[in-house]
C-alpha cells in the first residue's frame, strides 16, 4: 500500500548548499540554498530568486562558491539560510563563519565547510536559474583519507529533508557504484 501526497518538493538526497559571494563593495555573504545541484559533469545549477542578495552578488561579480554544509556546522548553515543579507549585511560575520578568498574566482571560500566548488557564472537562464562552471574543487585535508581522496565518513555532509524540515547526516557507505549491480548480469 502507498500513500499519495500530491506535488511536493521531496527530492532525496537534497544537499545543503552554502553559496558564497562578494557584493560590489567586497563584503562577503553566504546563503543556504536547498534548490541546486550538479548540471553536467563540470557545472552547477542554482535555483535562486532574483530577490536574494546572493543573486545580485553573482550577477555583479560573475563568480560564486558552493560549499556543502556538514554535521559539525548545522547551526551556522541554518542561520545563513534564515537571515537575508538584504536586511543583515554582516550576517556572515554574525554567523561566526570565516572566509578565505578563492584563488580561482572572485568569491569567498567558507573555512568551516571543508568542501567547496569554486565557480564562474556561465549564464542565468530565462527562468532565473544560475548556471556556473566549476573551475576548482578544494577540500580540507581533514576530510581526506590516507591516499588524498575524499572520505565521506570524515566529511559527514548533511542533506535537507523537506517532508519534515530536517537535516540528516550522510556518510555511511552501503555499496560500490558501477560494481554491485554487476551481480545481476
């Protein structure tokens, strides 16, 4: 038996994306953006409304970073989604988060979030979606294994669960991609 819920934004997992930008005066900003994802192998798409300060910043600077919130920084990640830089210009400072300027694009990397995609703006679509080219991925050593590869159990990214408005940690490995299915061949 299944229960029907109608149209809902229930897409799983939904990463908690923290978008970092600078405004026209160089003031850093960050926002929590639930609606976004990978767009081809080397691009990201963000569904941001035109009213967001982040949207104006991306248009002004042509660049942004996308960090993935982790279990250690749920409070900070949620805060930058609750408060608008249009009303609280120094919200990043108030969050207690720290930034380092990207070496590759004119946007801030948020130090506390250990994985960041550094992106240049490619285009804004007719329906307002922001498409960015990934020009670099940077990861803090603390989330890498002994071989220098990403270790999801150390990283512990969180996902947004829209049905009950929750954040859930990810990281437990349950299989091997492009391998486990071969058992059924």
